[in-house]
C-alpha cells in the first residue's frame, strides 16, 4: 500500500476532471465514488423521457472542463439526471452511486473523462474554498493510495481508509474531501482523493500539510496491518522514486518499460542509473564508513566527488555513473535526497573522520591531525567459535588453513606539531595492542597463540572472510595528555580498552557454557 501527494491546484475542476479519467495515464472505464465529507456527487450524464416505454438512457454530450470549471449561476431546475446502478442499463431512481456502486460506460477514447455531471461537486468544493481570507492560491489537494497488484478492498473499507488517511493528514469534518476508486484490469486498485485545503471556520485557515509524505507513510503501515495487506517498505528503505507523469510520454509504454528505458535505453536517466547502482552497493557491501562507501560505489560503477566549504570541510556530495561522461555529476539531493546527501549519509551512520577517510574521498589529509591503525587477528578455539554462533554478536571472523581468527581494530588519532613520530607511535601502539590482547585471551600465559598484528587496515595474506559485521570499526586509543604516553596512562588504557571489549564480547572471548570435556576458558585442546 503506497501513497502519493500530487501537485496542488487552484481550481477544483482540474482535479475532478482528472479523477474521472481526463488526461489520465491509464484508461478509466468505471469509477466508484466515496463521498467522504461531500454532500454532492458526480452523476452519470443521462436523460429520461417521461411518458414513453423506453427504458434505456439517452446519452447527453458531456460538458467541457472549461464549462464545468466556471461557477454556474443559472441552471435548469427541471433537468432529470439519475445514477445508473452497476450492471443495469435501465434508468431508475436508485442513486446508489453515492454509496460506491460501480457505474459502467460504453467504450470510449482513451484519456477522456467519463461522462458525468459534476457541477454540484465542483460548486461544493469552491464554496468551501471561499472561506479562505489568506493569500493561498493552491487550495485544492490531490492524494492517491494504491494497493499491491491483486489486492482489493470493499467500498466500505475504502471509505474507512479514506477517513483514516485524511485524519492522519490533518483533515476532519470541517474540511471537504472525497475519493474516486479506479480498478485497472490485471493491475491494481487505487483511489484518488480530492480535498479542499481550506477549513470551514472563521478566516478559512489551510490544513497544515507539513511532513505530509511522512505522515502518509506511517498511516499506510497502520492500514496494511488493519486490513491484512502486503507490508510495503517505505521508499527511503527501498530507494523507490515515483515515476513522473511526463516519463510515460518521454519513454513510452507501461511502468516496466519506462524503468527499463531509464536504466538501459538510449535516453538513460543517469540519476536513475546511479540510484539503482547505489542501491545494489548498499545492499551487497553494506558500507559503514566513507572509505567503504567509495569502494562499494566504485565497484558498482559510480564515482563520488566531495564539495567543500571555504574551510575545506565537506558540505556536499556529487555522483557520476561510469559511462555517462566526465562532466555528468549529479548532486545527492537529485539522486535521492533522503539517502545520498552528505548530511543524510551521516544520519544513516556512515562514519567520517578526516584523518581516516580524506584520502579515500580525494581530499587532502588534515594538517593538524594524524592517524594510526593497527589490527590484531586472534586465533580462536572451538569453544569460542561455538560461542560466537550462539551469541550472534557482530564480529570480524576469518579463516585460514582450517583455523578461525577474530579481527580487532585499534584506531589512534593524534595531533601533529609535537615531538612525536609515526615510528614511535607504531611502536607504542604495537606493544599496547599486544598487551590488550594478552589481557583478553591470556596469550602471555600460553592460553592462546599470539595475535597477528597488521598496520593500515591490511589483512593477513591468505585470510578469507567468514563473517564481517563490523567492517573498519575500531576501538579508539586516547591521545596522551603530554607529548608521550606515561606508564600510568598506558596501564589505564590497557585496562579500559580490554574491559570495554570484554563487556561487548565476553560471552565468546571467555565462554562459560559447559561442554562434554570441560567448562572453561581458552584451552586450545578443548573441543566443542
């Protein structure tokens, strides 16, 4: 179940004409009207000759959009118009169209409105709009709700959906709104909702339409549960972007054809191409920081370029699809604003640290900061491996020659300009990491082999990734208060970092569950 907020308009007639099939992208053979808060209704344009034995209606030429859009002051009081009930060509006095009965019409040319008299409906909308004393011009709203293919609701259910949706969007009994149900053969059922945004009270204030899209999405999820419909993920989760009306004319064909041509045809929409490739990169690589994002996107055919402010700090991001030409950069807001702008990448948890990621982003490394990275790869025994499976903790897990290794990353950021050198920092950190691993695994007491230490994010040769839920995430090593670490600081860092890691991973670093051979801890001879 999805919803769409269409462009608002300054005349009700434009929207009523569209809801009845005028200038529509699919052929509308019948509609079912949901009254909502309206008193009026669209009535099929037929006339009835009294005093004859004829039972079939005689069709009357439909009014034009221009004619019906103007307020009609003089109307014939003697006009006899009736609603034809579903499946019955005889004219009766049954006006059940107001209750949602289907009205079928003979075949007609595509994209022409159904032949209804909707003068009263238009006048009721315009009368509500006359309450407005402000400067607003776009006073008539248009919303659409579509079910998944094959799903349907009864007219009564659609009436409840209409009321629930309008309430969620800020409309109530002081507002005018109604719905038009369309049934597309073999496709899906959807409803067009027309509203007057003016509240019928003193001054005629407008309904607050802020965050309308988000309000509607939340309502869709509740309605799906209420009626047992397919749960549709929100567009920001599925990277879905609504196909615009003009795309059908430009690319031709149905929705599937449009999508294919936008991605593969000679008239590619490069924003759509980038969107599709980025979606695949996020779903498969699951990048967690800017370096991983650059690698993942490049592997899927997308380059990135960072825009910086006067201070050299990132403030925006552009994308370019491979094969699109060197100057076809597109901003993240035009690809998909909710996901691919710089700010929203940060909100999604994509980590950025200048000293750590500027090189990957093609930016100069900060002059006031340095970065050192060490990784410890610790061999695990069978008990620990079994414990990892049981706890399902996030972990970097590798395999080589039938042995399993857990990866621990350690990051250290330091300010430059002091009497400190990379060589010294690597030496201190190397010893510090070895001591932390010893506290965790007892490597200094012979309970486990010594770890393999790698620099700059490198992975030992021959290691195959078994599982990686952590990526480049590392445990931060604090900067010394003075130019170098003193003995007391080093001792505190070892204790703090090892305790932090133990709190997170203690369930499998020192598993306490019982096996057939023993109950404890890191004896490599134990078997699970």
